């Protein structure tokens, strides 16, 4: 899923479009977590974290929901990125204007 990452952390528009598309899950709770994270935090992630985030997006919605709602323990490789997503959501809760 990842294209070459430029040294200045600017993500190619095609990659961002693809990530935003994959972040739209059709479940409001997941959309509220993933879309803002993709827009605001993804560009600041390390190359390794970007790969893990792409792999996370390949997971089933039911797994993502269970992990984000703390109903199940996530796979170890996803624990760090899930923590970052949840931290971002706590810092900037969604508004419904």
C-alpha cells in the first residue's frame, strides 16, 4: 500500500487519497477515529508505522471495532498504532456541527 516516502514527510496525493478511501469504513465509530488520524497524524508517522497502519486498514471492521472499544486485545503489532489513534481521538474529540 505504501509508495516511497519523501524525506520531508510529504505524502504523495495518490497515497493520501488511497488511505482516506481505506479509512472510510462505513461504521461511524471507525470513521470518526480513522479519518482524522489519516489526515492529521499519518504524515508524521515513521515509515514503519505507516506500513503497520496500512496493515491495520486491511483488518476486518469487527476486529477494528473490538480493538478500539477495548473489547479484545489487539494483535501485538497493532498495539502501538491503535494507542496513537485513540490518543489523537482523546485530544481532539469529533464535533458534530
